[in-house]
């Protein structure tokens, strides 16, 4: 496994592909790429040995799938409304479905939102007196059978020069979701500024003299699980306690290395490498743990806030978007955000992090995030997926297939029309739920904020002359497209020498 598999469950699943013979033993090796990777893989190995498998989470109350299901049931027979509701709630995923959400979907399917001018017609009839529902239209069964499914159709976005229509290349849809107008990214070794989107085309301008504002995109890179991230935080806390005792002269270096060996089931050489990394961070700045988040304020070519929050990319995405949005509303312009599994950075001219941290809490997190994602491509793309699943957009009609580009154009006009009718339209709410719960992890983010509110987790802001060893990958991330592998190694080596010199061990 090259690099961290990001969770013990994923590592075991991959290792299970080895030794596919009778009486063979499945074996696997972690090949680490840097020191963060080393710690991550060591902790994941510990979870595997101790049989701590990451929890599986199931989406609850998905309204687009519910619409598809109700339509299929209506085709089968005429139903009493209470009978269909009670049957749906027998499903684990819909056991706590509210009547409000249920009736919203019935209203949408019955055509009560008056979207006929956008070619969205009622698919079922609902009689409010008899409380019964049934299918509408002669082609109901054909439409249903040729359009059902939950896996969204994905495609590449064509990147073109604004004004000339010259094709530059293509990017993954997932990469576009992470961008906003004005962002600078690298494609084919050149830098471009995001202009605007039309369907499946992204129009850009050349940005030779500007640095990238968005990290490179690896579409297959999976996020670190929240469970594994918490295990890493626990290990960091133990290391901080051991190093504290070492500073007082109560524990020797060899004893700490022995502890790492036994705790993480590692050979001595690997344990020593982890000790050296932790010791460098400890002496230069401070180790962020399950009890403390360290925010480093650093001035490079721009102002940086480097947040040491080891909670996985999904939680860090939610935290960075909400804090970035709040800082933007109190006067910060052109705020740039980069997210990794071990933290995130926010860069810009005016970074009023204290005000943002004071305002953000577990109760208003959802409200802030909904505002932050409202005009993003992330929500627009997810809305297309939900509109397709709920049969608002038909992929196939009368034998003709609609391309992903045409589906996106249709969803763009639909989204605009729906917001004029109701900002709480059920399928739009489902797109928001998908972003907050599936792309990000709002539930775990709330847990982190609750710990801050209760005092169990402290947040400390430090001014630093150089980014600490733990935050180097955050700084590199924004420039990884422009840094060659050899240059990255040279940069890390140079920074290591500077850190060692600063702590008096160089």
C-alpha cells in the first residue's frame, strides 16, 4: 500500500486481495511517503492488530431516493397515504423520517410546486379527501424502469480560455466542486484563474504572475476516517506526556522509543523515526493533541493561519469552510483555503480568526455551512445528482439519452427556478444534506465544537517565524503542482535543518 489507506477497514479490505490461494496468508506492506504518513500508517496498523474497525455510516432520510421509491410503489398499486408512510418507516434508513419531509416529497411528486414551465410534471396523483395516491401517465412504468438508480453519472469538465473557446484540457468534476470564482489552479504546468462555468465547460484566464490558491486534486484520494484520526490524536497526547516527563528528566529517550515500539507494534528503527518527528515538533512549537488545537499564525508571501486539527479531511473541510466564510463576512477578501487530513490553512490579507472562533458553535454550525455552500459549484453539482435520482431530470426519455452536459445545464436552470419558488424545496434540501453529511462530516464537526465549548478541547493561537514540522505539508499543498518531487525533498530537508537549528540540535 503506497501511502496511508486512511482507515483500518480499508487497509484490511485491500490486504484481503493478497494470498488468494488455499492455505495462503494475506500479507501487506505499508510504503510511507513522509513523516505524517509514517505516523498515520503506524496507528492504522495498531487498529488492525487490535481489531478496531472503523464504524460504517449509512445515509439517513435521503429524500431523492425516497421520491424514487414512492413513485415505484405508486406504479405498483393505489396506496393509502398512512399505509405507505408506515411501510417506509420500517426501513432502517427511514425509521425516523418526519411526516413533514414525507409530505414534501408527496407534494413534489404530485406536481404541487407548479414547475410545469420547467418541464417538471406530476408523476403521481394525491387525493386529499380519500388520502390515497397512485401513478399518473401512461409512460410511468417505462420512465421509472429506464431512469432508476442511485449512482450519479460523472464526467470531466472541459477547460477553455474565456473569449477564444480554445480548449486547454479537462479536470475532474470533483476538482471543480472545490473551486470558487477567482481561484488560481494549475493545469498542464500552467496557471489559470477560474472565470465562470457554462454547463460542462469551465472558462478561465491565464494567471502567470499569481500563485495557485487551490491545492492540486487527486480524485482517488480518500479522506482519513474520524475514528483513525482520533486514535492519532490519542497517540499524540501520550507522546506529549512522555516528552513532558523526558524534559523533567523522569523518562529517557530509549524508554520513549520502547513505549512507541510496544504501543504501535513497530521495529526499533521505525519507532525512533516517529520519536524524532514528535520530539522536533515538541521542541519547536507544541504537539496538537486530543486536548488542544494549535493554530500557527505565519507570514510568508501572504498571511497564513495553519490549523493543526487532526480530525480527517471531511471534518476539516467543514471547519475551514465555516471559519473562512465567517472571516470573509467580517472584511476578509480573497480568502484562500487548503484542507488535509491533519489540518487546514486559511490565507489572505485580513484574517480575523478570533471573531470567527467566538461566533462559531455547535448550534449555529449548520446554518453557517448552509450559507457558505449556497452559491458554490459543490452544491450545484450535488443538486444535479439529487435531481437525477428523484427523476426531476430524466436521463433517458422515449429511447433518447441525455448527456451529462445537458443534465447539468438543465439542473442549472432548475436550481434557479426552484429557489424562486421555495428555498426549502425537498430535493434542494437533500442536496444540502448530501454536502453536509456525505461530502463533509457535520456530525463529527459538531462533536469537536462541543468539546471546545465544554473546555475539554482548547484552541491556542501562536505566532511563528517558520511553520512547524506538523504544518509543512499544509504549506506545500498549495504549491504541490509547481514543486517537483526533488524540490519538495530539498525543501523538507532545508526546513528540517532550520527547525533543528532553532531547537539547538542542528
